C-alpha cells in the first residue's frame, strides 16, 4: 500500500447549489445548539491571547455567540465570577500540567462551575490529555467538555471514550501556526474533518484554515458542528492584541499560542507573529458572517443548518 494519498484544503473544493426554497436569506436560521445552550452562529473566535480577552468574551456573550477564553495568565475563578455576575455563560480553557489541576481544583472547592471547558493542547491524542479529560469528567460532571486538538478518526474515538462532549479537530492549519514548517506534521482541513466525522459520535469542532467566509459552510457540509477561527477575528477594536502604528497606519498584533510572544520565551516555538491591518468595529464582521451563512443555507436548499447535511462537493484543484 502506498504511503501517499491526496488530501484537500478548503480552497480545493466548492459546494454544488440546490433549489432555494426561501423568499429571502433572512428567513434562514443560523443558530446551533452546544451543550445546554443555543447560540446565534456556529462559528467562534479562537481561544488565543492575541484574539480574545475578557472584554472580547463579554462582547460575544452579549450577542449570544459562543466564545472560549484562553488559558494564558488568566485567573479562572475571577473570570467565571465576572461572566456569571453579568448573566453570561462562562467558557474557559485549561491545559494538562499541574498548574491546570490546581486551578480546576480551586473551582470545584469554590463551587465555581463553568458551563464550558476547553482542554487546549497542541496534540490531545496523548496520555496527559487522557488523564485530564477523565479528571474533569469525574470532578466537573455538569460542565460541557471540549477536547482538542486532534486530526484523525482514531484520535476522535479515543478522546470521546475518555469522556469528551465535543472534539476539536485540526492541527497546524492556522495562519500563524508554523508547526508544519517546524515539525513536518500537518493535515489539510477538508480531509481532517471528513475523516474525523466518520468516527465522531458527539460534537465536532473544526479549528483552523478559515480564509474565506464560505469556508464555514464547507466545514459544516463536511461534518463539523461548529467552527473555530482566529485570523478573521483579529485586528478589530474588540479583538485582543496590541495596536502598532507604522508610517501613520495602524495594525494589531496577531500571534500563535505556541509562539515566543505568547510563551514569553523562545522554547519549542511553533507559532509566529504577524501584523493585521486595523479594521475598526467587529459589528460589521458579525453581521456579514451571519448574512453570508444565511446565503449558504439558501443555496443548500433549506432554512436551517441541517440543510448542509447532504450537500455535494466538487474538487477544483
């Protein structure tokens, strides 16, 4: 058997349109259920320090979009308390090392239970992730647990067997991720989603590689329930990241979680930093993302996200 096979990214495929049944795309419902909550859109911002902060998370929660706070130099107890005091859900991230156990044990002892936790490491198909997943499942049974990232059906089956409520898939697909350059390991997102969806019995979240708004619909057609994206949410007033002025033009920093800019040291670096042109308010983006997805639903011949279930794809490259 050959060790080589062709795999695909979002730019390699398009979706075949069907008969539109709505009078207006405004009739199309983009809402999605995750855990015990319904959110307005099936896309959310990556839990990266250069994309989201407390204010960003509050902004998304205000508009009933799902969010996940990053795990870097964050006090989970304070964050959960703040969001609950505002009447919003609390969605946090955690790692797999001892400091993460200490933080989560403090939450349990204080009875500060977040509605969502994302176990967030580069490759969740590992012993440390298994141990942490089982610990969270035992000690925080009412919390919806997202575990990621993985890139194969085998890994999805394993993560689900440990107790995950959702699996986040995609390795080295992000714009500021250089894992594929530094290690040689990567899998194109279309093939990742298709393979992982064959094994997924819970919820599948596609993370990375979103370059165009239409890629969101592609991910959902391929089998994802939710989509995570980083770069398209960067550069706005509501985005995290420092503002930089160069020759009178304003930019915002956008860097990977495995970069030296996030770690604070040059060690096991698999991320880089870029400057994203300042874009103003995020309101316009949120409206456009919703309108574009409503149009996608209309082209799929339905009124809700379920219309994507049996849309056909074509390969163009």
